[in-house]
C-alpha cells in the first residue's frame, strides 16, 4: 500500500469546482451495526447491514467573489445538491483515484469567522442522502 501526501484534492459542489479554495477535505462513511446479543452470550454480538451514512467535511479559504465559495455554498443551505470528491484533481479517475459522487444537504453555514490576523476560513459539513456512488473507471 502506497503512502501518499494529499496535495491536489478535487471538490465539486453543485457542479462548481472549488478545489482551489479547499484547505482540507474528509469524506466519512459509516454503516450502522446492529446489536444481535442474546441470553447466554458473554460478549457483544453485532451484525452489519444496518443503514449506511456519510458526511463530507470541507474547510475552505473563504472567497466572496462571484461563483466562488460563498456564492456557491450560501444558496445550498437546506437544499440537496451534488458533490464530487477525489484525492487528486489532476490524476484520472481510477482504482487508485476513485471519485465519490453523492447528494448532500447542508444544515449549517458560517460564512464569516476567525480571529485577528487569521486566514478567513469557513468549514462546512454535508450530510449525505441517497447513498454513495464510487466511480473507479471512466472507460466508456
């Protein structure tokens, strides 16, 4: 397994490429584990197969210019939108650079924040709805 440094992540929100403003991105997936413990068991027994969940956490360098961070994010509060994330923008989509395509909803947005002398950032978390599609090959 190759160890890599992330330097060129791709983040598209509502078909707008905001990669050049991303400071960090984390895509989290989880699967609810069901408790299947019964009388006589001496340890927890769990089954997979519960409900899947995911979030996309993105920290942006804030920008209020047209078609940049605020202009793209602000109208999406409470609206389901398309999100695409991959570890490398310049590398082709492949088994080693899969693209995660999801529909997400933003429940909170803080357009302004920071202290004196700090870079103006905004952090958002999309809650994913409708599952996760993983694209590992774009060959027609």
